[in-house]
């Protein structure tokens, strides 16, 4: 072997050596006999370096996985012998191999098993067992091989094949795996189970590591072997013995869980679970409060959850089968576990609690199906409800300012509890409402002296009721009187209690979230709106010390105002005055840290727009208010644009360009307030927005930071086309001219949708403009597409592909908007060039999305121009180019009918041919029969 290259296998080697080692590995993989060198190195223990040994196994693994069928019988025999020799050596070596080498060796054994067991090596396990006997190192390898075999046969997390042939390979693999498992069940599983029993018996008191490994193997195999081999007295007694040995009990728990999880007859399953429970209970394992090992309790909780869910599955099957007597017995068995379930659910460790939620959820599902609940069942429901309320509470350690992994896990756990709460609401909505009301009222009466987590959870519960007791369109305060009254009372308490002043971010946020969720309350009791508005506007909301609270409040405030626009009229001017300072555009040089980020300010501008547009003021008053809102932005914009033109430092240029972009974005956002009922014209605001356009458009000719500035102005133009309609048209030609100067693929790609929007909206109104800019736009596109790119530059290739798609989308919009004359009037040479690009797009580029668009364009053009009175020469073009395109595209190797987009392209291709036939009649059939199909060497009988 290349000793120099092998040096690069060491993780501490420098990059050049590592690169050389990688190249060497690739070389060995394709070499005919390199695997033999590696096999010899392993069999004779030539190398002591761990990384080289691992490398040798990798080469062998590649050989077995991809090139095994190319080997002769003698060579295949050599690989088997190498592995067995290596295994024998493991028991004699002074030191055991590193774990990563043992795992890799086990993988190679497993691959060989999958390849050879059914044909050449039926004694695979017996050969291994005869080598290892009960030698601890041998047993370790034997158990690792068993786990690797199980991963090959069962574990679907192992990705075995590439995406393209995935499904076909999956079926073949599934068939092979079933055959392997069936053969194993017939030939060797009883012997393997016996070996596991011997290993457990031999090592349970003196080698916990091997015992745990063996328990893991039993747990893995139990899902697909005959359960009676494991679920019998000697095995179960041994496992139960392990449950009281500290170092074994977690693995024993998992093993019992797998046994309980095994699919079987419902009555047998109930018996199995019940017998297990009796033994576990008599061993004192149900006394949770005396156990302080949380890791074990988390596994035990998973086991109890498995037992509970298994019994519930049995109950469901028995009810379905109509066996009411057995179903009743099973239900009693389930009820008997509820006390234990509750102990685990309420446990202070969230992992332990989380593991039992499935059982809890399914139990509530049973209660939901029963016609009436017993007193005990009602008590159980109440106990679950109290447990959920308690467990929803944050603990002292939760870090609100810097949320990490633990915090993320608690948020996920809360989501699980929410599902439980929703299920509780289905079982007993009255009880849930009464319980929440009691907790809420008690807590809010003394919120000043109550810990933050209790106040937060009380408000959170009120918030959660909205989804737990759903109504259509948030109408919580009408309909069912009891419910409406309860919710109304709680909302009144929430807004009048003063709890919004609580000094903790979690309480503040929960207050605002709840107020917005129940916005319909303020339609019933509008007298509370000023109180809540003040909370939003002062130090509790938009001026809070926490940026997180300010940011979220900005969004919630905009939602609150939008939902209550009818009730907002008396407060509009006051609110606009109070938020004025929050809308200031903060240029980079003043060093002043604004209260809100630019993203948050977008919501404030939108809110201001909504307040003005939806007000009951006259159009004149609305115009004045909108001008007051937008003039500061325009003035700042002009000053900043001048500063940008002068700026030398690139960082400063970027900061200024961002600020200019924000200004445009804010103006754009105010326009979201307009609607079909309240248009810009009706509100008298056209002039203000036209002024904005005139202010912003000069930024397009700024040579600095083009991408940022153009993107902002382009977005504003999109909005103005919707809001100002034809009033925007005079600005489009010069804006387009600027945007087509020195542009790159991305600029064009983003500019074309703007032209498409104008074309689709104004159609013939913009025909003269389109005819004028059609070729300049196409020249810009072709110029970028023809730029040479590096061969491996993926992003450049993708940008070109996206630009090509945009170009075809533009042609589709023009032809689809009934404006084919825009193309027709470009002169014969240009028309021909455009048509050829469409033919090329339909046939030559393996991009089904673009191909589909091209065929849509072609069929539209045939429909418009393909008749007897079409442009001169077009009929000729149809036969020479469009008809062949319809046949050549699907014949391409890259035309993959397994891909949904390609199927759509094929469908449009067929539509094109159909349209040609409609427009040209029998002449089209004659051309296919007599000229085109014979030219493809299609047999006459197929043509007919």
C-alpha cells in the first residue's frame, strides 16, 4: 500500500495528506485487486494504526456492497475466511479494537450475510458462534454483528439507495429482506435466542456492558421473531430480575417495551401486559415517589406508556370485533393504570412526563367514546386537567433572554400538553372551562404577589381555550351563554386587573397575545379599547425595555388595529401622534439605537395606513394624514440619496442603501391598507403616492448599491401598479430603461415579473410601450444568457436557468394577453429569432418547467397565426420546426416521465399538435403521413 497516502488517514494530518488519502481511497475502490491487499492486512494484522485498519474495512465494505458479483468463487471464499480469521484474532489480541473499528467490521459482516446467507453461507451465525463461544470479546463482536444485520433487514432509517431508483430498489430489497427473515426464522432463530439466554445468564452479574448489549439485541429482534421464544417464563423472569439491577434496568425496560409493543391477538396482549404489571408492581416498581433515578424513570415511563397504549389498542380491536366482555375486562385493566400514569404525568422531570402523554391522550380518546362517565372517570379527567395546568408552568431556570436547547425542548413539550388540553375539551368542555376559570380568577385576584410563572400560565390557559373550545370566525362571545359569559368575565378581568403592568416579559407577551386572540370581546365591550391601546403604546408594549417584547407587540398591535377598525375611529389621531416617533427613519450616522427594527417598523407603518384608510374621515382629511405620514420619508429619502452618491466607504454605502430601501418599503407597506372598497383614488391619496414614485425613481439611476436600491423600487412599483392603476403608466418607460442598464441575470429575472404584471393588467393600453422595449429587453436577456460561465459554477447555471424561465414566462404573458402583434411588429429577422429560442426551449434544454411554457407559447401562436390568413411563412415554420419539436422533445433521453413537471410538458406538447391539426386540417395529417414520420424511419403500418 502507498504508505505516504496512508499517513493522511490520521485526523490530525494536514489538508494535503488528507486529500491524498481520499484520492487513494477512490483509486483503491476502482482497482481490481486492492481489496485483496486490505484483506491480507486485516487477516495478518499487518498494521497497528487504527485509522488504517478502519480504511481496510472501508475498502472491503465497498467491494462487498458494489462489486461482489464480479469476484470469482475463490475470491469470495477469501473474503469470508478473512473475516473469520480477523474475528478469531480478536479473542487473542492483548487489547480490544477501538469501538469504531468493531462497528465497521460488524457492518461488513452484515453486508456479507445479506449477500451470501441464502446461497453460499447458510451457516453464517453458527460459524460465528463456534468461533466466539462465550469469550467476552467474541460475544461483543457477535452482538454487534446481530445489530448490524437487524439494521440491514429492518431499520428503515438506513438509506440504501439513490432517489431515482428508490421505489423499485425498495420493493426488491423488501422482498429480499422478507425472504432472509423467513429463512432465519426457520433455520437459526431458536439457536440465536438460546445463545442470547446463555450470554445473559453468563454475564448478568459480572459484565453489565455485554448484558446491556444483549438486551438491546433481544429488543431489536423481538419485533419480527416468534414472541413465545422470548415472552416465556425463563426469559421474562430474567428480565424482571434485571429491572432491580441498577446498571441493567434501563436496557431491561427498553427490552420489555419492545416485547409489549409486538403486534398480537388483543386478548393475549392484555394477558401479557397484565402479567407483566403484576410482577413489576410486586417488585415495588410502581412506587414512583421512592425513585430518584430520573434516567431510569424516563425509560420506565416509556414502558408504562407502551403498556397503556397496547391495552387501548386491544380494547379498540375487541370493541370492533363485538367482544364486549373482553373489552370490559381490558378497560378495567386500563383504568387500573391511570393512577400510575398520573404520577408519571405530574412528575417534575419533563422527559418522564412527556413519555406518558401518548397513553394519557389515548385514554381520553376512549372516554370521549363512552356514552356516560363514572365518578372515577370524571375524577381521572379532572386529575389529568390539573396535571396539565401544573406542567404547563415555566420553571425558575427557563432563560427568556437567551433561549437554548432546554428552552426549545420545553416549548415542544408545551405543544404536547396543548394537544392533551384540546382532547380534555372534547371529553368535558364544561369541566375544562370551569377549571380554567377557577385558576384564572384566583391567580388574577392577587397577581401582584404571585410568581410570574403562575400568572403567565393563568393567562395562557385563557389563551388556549380559544382553540380548545373552537367556534367559527372567533365568535366566542355569542351563542352558548355559559361559555360566552365565562370568557367575557375572564377577558374583562384580564384588561381591568392591571396585570399588563406585571414586570416579566412572559406575562406581558401572554397578555398581548390573548387580547389579540379575543379581539371580538372589544366589539361587545368597546369601553376597554383605550386601556388596551395605552398598554400597547407605552412602556408595557412598543416601548418595553425588552426588544423581543417590542418586536412581537409591533406585529400584534397591527393585528389588533386591523381587526377593530370600526371601533378605532375616536382614537385615530391620538394613536398616530403617539406612534410618530416610532416611525422615524433612523439613518446610520446618528448612532441612535431605534426602539424598533426596520421589520417591526413595517407593521407600524401598515397600522398607520390602516387607521387612516379605514377611518370615517373625508377624502381631504385622509389625504392630509397620509401626506403627513409619507412626507418625512420622502424628505429623508432625497437627503440620503445625495449622501449615498457622495459616499466613498463601502460599508457606509451599504448602510445608506439599506436605509433608502427601508424608506421605500415603509411607503410600500402603507399601501396595503387599501382595498377594492377603499381604493387609493376614493381616499384621495393618488397624488401622495405619485409624489413618492417621483421621489424614489431617481434611485434607479444611482450607480452604487444597484441591487438593493432596484429591488426596493421594483417592489414599490409592483404595489403602485395595483394601487394607482393607469396613473402609474407614465413612470414605467423611464423606470424600465434604468432597470435594463448594466443588469445581471438576477436583475432581469426580477424585472420580468414587473413587465408581466403590467402586460397582464393593462393589455393593449401598454402595447406601444411593449413594442418599443421588447427588443431592448430581449437583447439584455440574450446578452446575459450568452455570457461564458465556469463549467462547475452551479449557481451561475441555476441563475441562467431561472432567467430562461422568466424570459419564456414573459413571452407567454405577451401572447396570452392577446398582444401577439407586439412580437409580430419586431421585423421578420427578430420574430424568427424569438421563435427559434422558443423551439430551442421546448426541445434542447432539459428543464420541464420551461418546456411546458414553450409549448403553451407555441400552441397560442399556432392558434393566432396558424390559419390561412396568418403571417407569411408561419405555416412553413409550423411544419419545419413546431411539428418536429413536438416529437423530438419527448424522444430526448432527459425527458423523464416519472417527473410530474415533465408529464405536464408532455400534455402541453400534445395540445400544440392538436391545435396545429385544428388550424391546418387534413393538410397536417397528410404532412405527418407522407413527409415527417417517414423521415424518422417510422414503419408504414405504425404511421397508418
